[in-house]
C-alpha cells in the first residue's frame, strides 16, 4: 500500500523552512513514477481547497519549472546526484503538463511570485527570484527576461501607451521592438528607456545601479536630473544614486555581466570582495572576508554548475586563501539561517 503524501513536508520544503528529512522526502517523491497519480490527486485537492472563484491571469509557467529544478539542484553538492535531479525535472514537468491550473495555484501558494489584484484599479503582476535561484519571465508584450537571485520585477498585467516595469535586484531583458510604445525600467530612481534591445541591469537595494548594454540603444535618466545619458552596445554605466556620480566605460567582455542567466559565474579581474558578494547571492550563503594583510586579490575564472564547495576549493588553488564552511542553523524563530562561509586571506 502506497503511503499518503505528506503535505506538511512539501509546504516546508518550498517555504524554505525545511529539515534534511523534508528535503530527502520531496526529492524522492518527485523521482517516484509510481507516485504520479497520488501527486496529481494532491495537486487537484489543493486547487479545489484554495482556488479563487475569480479567473486567474494566465502567466507564463516555464520559469516555475526552472525554479523547481534550481531549488533542488543547488541543495546537493556531488555529481552523483545530478542524474537524480534530471529525473525530478522530467517527472515534475510530465505531471505539470496535465495539471496547468493546479500548478498555477502552487505557483501562487508556494513561490509567491505572482500577485494579481482583482479591483477596478490596474492589475499588476510581481515576479520574484528567491535567494539562490534564477527565474525566467515573459512580459505582456512578448518581451522576455531573467531575474537573478534575490530580485523582483513588477509590471502591469496589460501595458498601456508605455511599457513600464519596476525592478529591484538584477535582471536581463530582451525587449520586443515597438516604436510606438517605449519600454521603461525604473530601477532605484534611475529610468532606463529602450525601444528594442538586450541589456543587463543590477540595482539591488543600497547598491549602485549597473547597466550593461549588449544590443540596441538605451537612454538613462536619474530622478531630479534633467540630463540623459545614451548608451551603445558594449557600454557599461554605473550610477551611485547617493551622490549622483556616474561612471561610463567600454567593455571587451560584456557577456560576463549576463552569463548568470545561463548558469555561469564569470569573473574577469574582479576584486575578492566582489567575488564574495556574488557567491553569496548565487548560492544563498553568507560570505565573510578576513583580510588582515589588506591584499588586493583579484579573480579571473568561470564556474558552470559547480557547487559552493567546489568553487571554494578552486579559489583556494588559485588564490592565497583558506576557508571554513559553517552548518545551517536555526534562529530564535526556529527558521533556518544561511550557511556562513569565512574566507581568510593568507
């Protein structure tokens, strides 16, 4: 007799407050083809229990599958598990193909990535990428993009005379060309206006706005400043919104700034503090640098699908550093904290 699905373990897993037992349970569950019927029934039950009587907006679901794959994949460290993750991906995608509505519900319940209002006011959607993940999105006009770890984007369910989106964090955009409807990204008091182009924007809270243009043309304008700044392909502009300072440079390797959307961590002569910050976001860990000798260490490397342990091992081979990895602990509210990693420069 097959066991009943443990709803609490699944809820814990996708909320981030899970134990090792919960994690193992979910991974085994989605790998078990014999449990497909039970999974279908479980999802249908959740749909019937929580469905909103008003019609849900039909959002692109591809990034939900990607989120699930990344969520599971990043938790394991050795290559022997990667085949299991592929099975998880295929099993879940197969189930999802016949359960579009229940999957859409799980999307709203567990991932909290879409929030749509049902009032007379304009309706907005919000897509977010939890720490340690990457999420693909499709906008109402057909433009596509990616959100990096710890980022979110908000946009109207239907665009009007202009196509306006709000960004917190980092995103890559491939904007569909429409001369009659300018595309505007508002990121940390900087407005980025385009017609049709590919570009990367990094605008995390309390950090500088970093824009890299790959194709097309972009205009930047800060709030309360009349001047506009134009960008052409291979330009990089960094704006400090605290003092309104602007730095513009030409790049030889612009692709490094958008490689993250393809699962690549690319460093090109980056200082160790920048390396630590990007590793922390990428792997959802807390990285601290101890640099008593004040050495200016820089890194040139590309990491593809490596786990954090392997990346740290390679860093130790390349640079005069040592490191310690702490265990994931719970705080006073019984929530799991990020793993702490200490990098000491020798």
